[in-house]
């Protein structure tokens, strides 16, 4: 549905069709950074959280990812280290 790029050139994809957030590195590596793939709107650890109706995505200088769900919710994804 939407994409954004961080300072390191990583591309972040709001994958609305699969209800997940993906990261694509400059070398082409693709990982799911958040979401189970099942629709829902439940907070939790990145790969246990659920998303539905993802519209927008942004990333800040600290690497936090923000996604909009529906038309009334903004969710923050903190990178796992």
C-alpha cells in the first residue's frame, strides 16, 4: 500500500495484502519486521502483533517505523535488536 526509505537505504513496505510490514535491504534481502500475516489490530512483540487495513508507513532517524491502520490509528514498531 505504501513504502518509505531510511537513511541506510532500506525500503520499508506496508504490505496491506498480507497484513505485515516488510524491510528490503539495499542488497535485496527481504524480511518481515512486524505482523503475523493474520488480520487484526493487536499490539505485542513485532512478529506477534497483528495488522489490518495498513495505509501509510514512515521511519524516523532512530529506526522506529510508524504505520497507519484504517483512518484513525497510528502504530509504532520499535526495531528488535
